C-alpha cells in the first residue's frame, strides 16, 4: 500500500487539461475541407504543435497523422508517469496492458481473416517498446499457435490457450475479447486495491467502476438491439464491476424485450436522467454518443475535484483519448465527405 | 467667442446648369447646402440617379491597394475628361500594362514557390546517381519517390518476401527519404503495402532531369534565373507606377470630386422637371463674393437674406474664435454645437480649462514638456488635441513657476525667487493645504456665479424670462446661492451673523419661493397659458426640485475641491518620485527621476485632463448650455466627408 502525495503531477495533469481542444477549435476543424488543412490547424493552434513540428502538413499521410496523434497521447501518459517516478508503481502499467490486449485481439482478427502478413503494418512501434512480450514479433504470426508461442510467458496465454477454432477455422473473437477485457478490469481493480489506500483507493475504484459500468450499459444495449439477448446471455459479457443502477432498475433493464424498451427504462435510471439533463434525450441512434458523453463528463468531474495523482492521470488520459478520437472522427468524416452537421453530432465534447 | 452671422441663400437654375452651379458652390468654399424639403407639391421632386463615378472609384481604389499606391489629393485641372466613360477609358489605358506585368509576376512567384518545394525534395534525394528521366522512362519497373516514417521503415523487413527494393538517401529524424522499385505488373499491391506503412509519395515534375545532384543544381539555377526575371519585372512595375502615380492620383481626385458633386444632386429639388432649387447658407461677410461667382451664368438666380430676418429659418452654426480659443472648439463640439442663435462657450472653455489644468498640474518642467509634445502633435500630426496640450502646457509651466516646482524639484527655482526679492518661493503647496482647498472652493463659487450670469444673459436674449429670472440658474438661483454662501462665510469665517430674519426672508426664502413657482411666474410674464396640474403633484414635484437645486449648489461647489486635491496629489506624487530617487542612490537616481516624471506626466496628465473636462461639462455647461445646434458644413467639405465614408 502506498500512501503518497504527488501534487506536481496533479497540477501538470490539470494544466494539460487546460490546453485541450475547446469548442472553438472543433468548430474551426469542422470548417476545414482537407486533411492538410486539419494537420496545419493542429500544428499551428493546438498542443499537438510539438509532435507535428517536423511534419509537412501539405503531404502528410492521413494514417500517419492519426498515428502521430495517438502516439502523442501515449507519450503524454508516459511523461506524466515518469514525471514523479509513478511508473515504478505497478498500477501505472494499466495503459500498457490495455494496449497489449488490443493488439492481441487485432491479431486474432487478422488470423481469422487470413491476412496476417499485413498485421505488422498495424503495430505501433512506440507500443512495442513498452510491451511485456515481443510485440513486433506478432508480425510473423501466421496461425493461432504462433500467437500462443509468443504469448507463452504472459498471463494472456492461460486465458486464451484453450480456445478452439470453429468449423471454418475461425476463433471466437467475442469470447476472447470478453475474457481478456475481464482479465484487464480485474487486474485494474486488484492493482488499485494493492497499490493505493484511503481516499485514493476509494476514488480510483469509483471512477473506474463508473466508466466500466457505463460500458456495460452500452454493451448490454448492443446485445439487446442486435441479437435480442436475455439477461442470462448479457450477464456473461458484462465487466465485473458493481453497477450504480439500483438492483430493481438493473433487472428491469436487463429483462427488457426490445432496444426501445431498454432505452425507456434507462431514461429512468440516474445515468439516463443525467444524460437527458446534460446532453440530450436518449435515442437508439444517439445512445453510443450519449454514454460516451457521460463517461467523459464523469472523467472530467473526477479530474477537477480530485487531488491525487492516480485519479488525475487516469482521467486526463481518458479525456485525451476521447480528444484524439474526436479529431480522427473529423478526419474520417472529411475523408468520406460526411456532412459537417453529422460529424459534429458524433463528437464528444464535455 | 462668437457665432458667425449667416445669410440664407436660394439658387434657381435650369437642370442643364446644375453641375456647373454645384461646382461654383464647391469653388466658393463657404456654401452650406440644406437638405431638400420635398413636401411642397406634386411638381417638386428629388433627383434620384445612380452615381456613375462610384464603381470607378471602387475599381481604382482596389487597384491602388493592389499596387501599393497611397492616395494623395491632386489638382486635376489639367484633366480634360469629364464623363465617367472617358475617365474609365483613361484609367484602363494606364492600368492594363501594369496589371499584365503583375499577372506575370504572380505566375513567376507561383513557379518559384513550386520549384522551391521541388528543391526541398531534391535535397533529400541528392544521393540518386541515376538520371531521373531514365528512371521515369522505365517500362517494366515502376519507381516511386517519397518518404517513409522511420517507424514504418523498421517494418519493411517483415515484407522481405515481396518483390520491391527501397533505396533510402536521407533521414530527417521523422522520415526516410528515398524511392522504391517494383515490377509494374504488381505495382498496385506494393503501393498498397507502402500506403499502409504511411509512405508519402512525391510526384516530381517533368523538368527534373539528370542525376540527383544535377537535378538539384539545374533546379537551383532555374530558381535563380526566375528570381532575376521577377526582380526585373517588379522594377518595371515600380517604374511604371512611379511614372503614372501622379496621373492616377489626379484621376482619382477628379473622380472623388465629380462623385461628390453628383451626390450633391440629391440635395436639390427639381421643379416642373426643368428648374432646380437649391437652398443653403453662406457667411454674411462672404455673401457678395459668393453671389458674384454666378454672374457669368445668365440663367442662374441667386437671392440672399440675413438669417435674423426670418424666424422660420433654422441655420447651422459656424463658430468663430481667435487663435487661442479655436482648438477648444473640439470640446464644445464633443458636447454638442450651440444653436445659431445661442451662445458659443469656446472662449470660456479655453480660459477655464487652461486655468484648471495649469492649477492641477503645476510644474514648470513638465508643463514645458507637455507644451512641446502638444506642439509636435499639432504641427506635425495635425492632431487638434496637440494644440490644446500646447496651451495647457504653458499654463502648467506658469503655475509650476508660481509654486516653484520643476520636474519635482521644489527648490530649484529658489535662487530665481531670491533675485526677484522674495525670501523663498512664494507658495509652498504642502504647507498651505487648507488655503489650497478653500481656494479651490472659492474658484468653484466664481465659476458657478459666472455660468449663472451667462445663463441669465442668454435667458434675456432669448426672451425666456422663466430661465433668466426664476430658474435655479437665473437671478433667483443666483441670489439664493450667494445669500447662503454669504451667510455661511459670515458665520464660520468672518464671525458675523448675517442670517437675520430680513436677510433670510428676502435673500433665501423669497428666491426659493420664486424657484418653486418658476413655471407659473414664467408663464404669467411671457403671457403663456399655464399648464394644468394637480395641486398635490405641483407641490410635491416643485418641492423636491427646489430641494435638489439647493443640494446641487452644495455638491457642485464642493466638486471643485478636486482642483485642490489634484494640486496636492501632484506635489505628493513628485515627492514620492524624489524619495525613490534618493533610495536608488547616485547612479540610479537620474533614471528614477526620468521614469517618475514620464509616469506622472502620462498618468496624472491624463487624469487631470479628464477631470478638467468633467468640471467643464458637468459644472459649467450644465448651467447654461444646450448644445442643440448643427454644424455649418461647406459643400466642398461635405464632398470630402461623403467620399471618405
């Protein structure tokens, strides 16, 4: 148990939050009509100017631009952790573990698709540097067993080793996704309980719990909407976190028959009421955005009120990730000629 | 301290002669045109035509800003062209050559920009020892030039089974610059791989030839020669602009003039589709001279009559002041011009403002600095505020001399005073605080009394007896104010009890009652019907108004305490500067004194300027001044104003 005070890190995180893209920035970005214009705006007017300083915005590859933005968020996390040697605390490996799980899941998708030779192009070397296994070696994976060989000395091996392919030779990505992410959430909870105490532990359990609880709310909706799943089926895909929804409402929610019924019940929960008050009326089309909005709103509130470094780093990283997602939404929207109004509706700005 | 007398002028002419008549009006430099009154009848109408010069002015103005010509007003008498079309042809002749060259420079600049971009690419590909043209002409092998992020470069080894070769020639820290070769038959697949790796392809233009080094050198040579060409072209343009600048300005000036004249056509009335009526005013002393301008035009009739003879007229106001007071008309105009039959307070403002500023900012050295700075602003920059500073600076210097203060040095002038026969400086500010504060109040009393007397005179002149006799700024108010002051001074300072029953009844109560019943008394004297109001309303409103008058006298008088306050504040601030200078030691003291003086001149100068103006507007103007007049604007000035808009 570590009881510590890292006020400088808290201040640094909050300062960084002050530099985030504001509504005016998004408005300006939405006025742009080409990727170079977006890159130029980011280079001239935002906190991304340093990481884009060597980039020729007139010719930058869209994919590379997105990669640079993601890399910058990751580097910001590394810098914040290194600032007061927080990287020595085991919990602060959570971001690396999350990245590793995402890469493994993507690799399985490529194995199923039979396009493993292209997988290497999707691996970001900056993630590989912090990985607990040789991530770049995944570029050589051609079969599921190749993957298991590489993961042999990692905790992931035990989790996915017993998976069998179906008749078409495909592995069940959904199940592996649930297994790995459940492992991740449990790891985060254990790390919090092990590494922190008192109010830090309480705040961290609260904020991580809320964020995963909200993910559960959306995942349950997806299952309800696309496969009409019942509570029994849904309970398998939920992250192991206690829900903030009252037991009665929770069962009512899970036992709804249609997506519309689900939304009606959700509106009567604390989350639903908050979304309606702070953002908009929940609908089938907007629920993903609404839930993301609420997750970010919670992260922002915790960042503002908390005075401990763990909460600050966790929440600022969550918000920065959303910021990059927003920029990528604009880039993709412009690339595919999506109307500005529609792009704007997809942005999560809290 | 006067308003110039004007004569009303009516001009009648045929519509054909209108332009000529308007030009004569402009030429006179003293004709104020009146907006038309079109409510006379069906046969009268206004001229609503489109101004043909406006578009030409806009066009020429944008040309001026494009080529960097600064508009200067020129004499255009040598230009024979009059109509818009003639002037348009003339302008186009001059502009066309310059515009053609400008277009060429833009093309060249664009080309240079492109070549510089290519030069940047070539600098990274300098190591290529094969001829670019040879590489371009390969049939079975495709070549792609470009840059690959360093992180992606590391992944190339995972594609070693694919048939491509990637040659690198440079590494700029973010990218590897180079080219890859691929069999043309599978180029799309390899292009896909490179695209996934974020390869940014560069398409080199056809003019790139030779090896990497040769291509770079050739491109630089081309840039150099294009730059030379651009330089020569710009020189030619500059010469051409210099040669034609004068003429273009003449054309522009003429267009502005003709456009202004055309705009004036909207200010006249057309009668019976044939005749034109123009109404306006000229200064009386220039009336004959003005009429004589139209002698050669037989069909034009000009009639004039003094404004005083016709009560229906509402003439504009032309202020006439001497060289000292003239700049202060700015403050008067800021508040509002007096009406033509009103009172011009410019001289009063000039004297009182100068006095107040000098008193509140008394320093010989700083006054001289302000005066010099003001003179510079006025004579070089033509800023009217500069002329005011020039005058108030002298006033500061005079009072500074009397108070013996030079840049905060309070005893620098002592030898001068001794030579003049004084033991020491005649007035030490910090030793006479009470005298200064009482003096400031006394000054306020004098100011208020003068302004009430002015108001009484204006009231009599305008036959407004309520204003002259019974108002708070009339005789009743004056007696009331002086009586109360006299009583207070007698009791508190002189030790005499003047407040006897007779004194109180005749000099305080009766004037107060006169003010109370001022509206009724005014109507009775001027034989006007009395407005009927309820007794309760009448008593309540007049009681509070008279109460407010009394309160106003007290607060207005005390308001002048600020004059004394600023005298003390100035002395106090300079003593702080001196104290700081002393603390700074020998080396720093001069710097502290200089910075301190600049600070005091800047900050206190500004505050004193504003406070003096406040006293003028609130304590002086509010007692007698209406500011409901409109400016006399000669048509030639009006044309300039129209065009500057």
